[in-house]
C-alpha cells in the first residue's frame, strides 16, 4: 500500500512529525511518499527512514522534494503469552 503525504509549504520539523505519525499507525504504509518544500526535509526523513528500518530515496522535482520511504517497519515489541501462562517480550 502506498500513501502520499503532502507537506509542501510546511517548515521542519512538521514534515518529520507528520511522516513519523503516518509510520506509527497500527497498519503503516509499505511505501510513504512525502512531498516537501523545506530544504531540511530530506535530511530529517533520511534519519527517520534509518531509525525505522526503511529504505530512503530523495528525488528533486522542479518545485519540491519527492521523498520515498519504502519497506516494512521493524517489528514492534509485543508481549506474547507463553504456554505456561507467563509472557515474554518478542
């Protein structure tokens, strides 16, 4: 599933904050395309991609950046029940 997030005209840290929120959903998109005009956005979103285990591509369009974060997020830590009734972090 691909999701496009248009944050053109917003200054950092808002593109980062909105992208992080999109990736924090219970069912995050496999591909997040962020359209941004802030010159710091490629730097911030490259760091976000690295922190979440995603690939990152930056493409300069005539009037904005097209930033693509691809791949599954790292598995979230959950607590699974053990057969003996205990729980263990996975």
